[in-house]
C-alpha cells in the first residue's frame, strides 16, 4: 500500500503565518507573543476559551481557501507521488462546517494536485486524531505530523511517524520519543525514499 497518512496544518500548509496575520488584523498580538508555544492561548497570551473561539473562527473562514504551502512541501509531495507512486490521505482537525471543509479540500487539490490525494478525514476544530488513525492500526504506514502528541498516537497504533519541525518543537522530547523530525521536506523525502 503506497499511502502516506498526513496532517495538513503545519505539515502541508503554513497555517501559523496566516493565523498570525489574522491575529494582527484584529489586534490580538501583544508583548506576550511567543512563537515557541504550540498552544495558541499561550502563544498570544489570551484566555484559552477565547483563543479556541478565534482558532475556530479562522478555521471556518475564507482563509482556508488561500493558505500557503509549507516550505518546500509542494515539490516533495509531487516527487513522492510522481516518482514513487505515493498517495496521501489527509487527516486534519479543522472544522465540522461543510463549507469550510470544502475550501480546505479545494486549496489542497489546487496546491498539490487532485491526483495526490486518496481521501480526506476532516475532524472538528481541536479534535484528537486517535479514532481517525485506528483504521490504519498496525499498517506501518508513514504518518506525518507537526504535533508530538499526535505522532505518538500514531506510533502506539503501529504507524511510522515523522515530525515536521517548527519553532515550538521540543527537540529533547522528540529525541526521547525516538521519532524522526525534520525542518525541510527534502529531508522527509530522503527519509521516506532512502535516497
């Protein structure tokens, strides 16, 4: 089976930069801003309930139609597909709003190509991915994520996780978990293909 399971935000798309522009526009970026924090309430110094509502609002907005690809993701997703026959099943916690999901799918297909994806599992904002990953339990498939917690869920289910590194990645925790972690998609490509 040449399927790779893949997260979307922070893996395929640069969600962070677009969300930051959204937060700047509405005046929510202050002195407490800390890009080394994964959690948006900690990153922006806002109450958790309020930051969760902002993330949900953003994830259901027209921004979903225009998120930019993350780093060199387009080149290496295409190479994995075109040269090695991989297809990708995207598992993302975005929104349960159908229209927002369609914007996400359209942007993914426009950016990476319709032929690249074998399917989409779109969960509600902030939902855990364990149940979604259970369908591939003990398959040994690659599972590409940016959040260590979700990578560990995949590892415990018999998947082969890879982390995409960000400023919020705790490299010590990643090393202890023994999960490969790379900043560039070129290195992820090399890891998967052995090239």
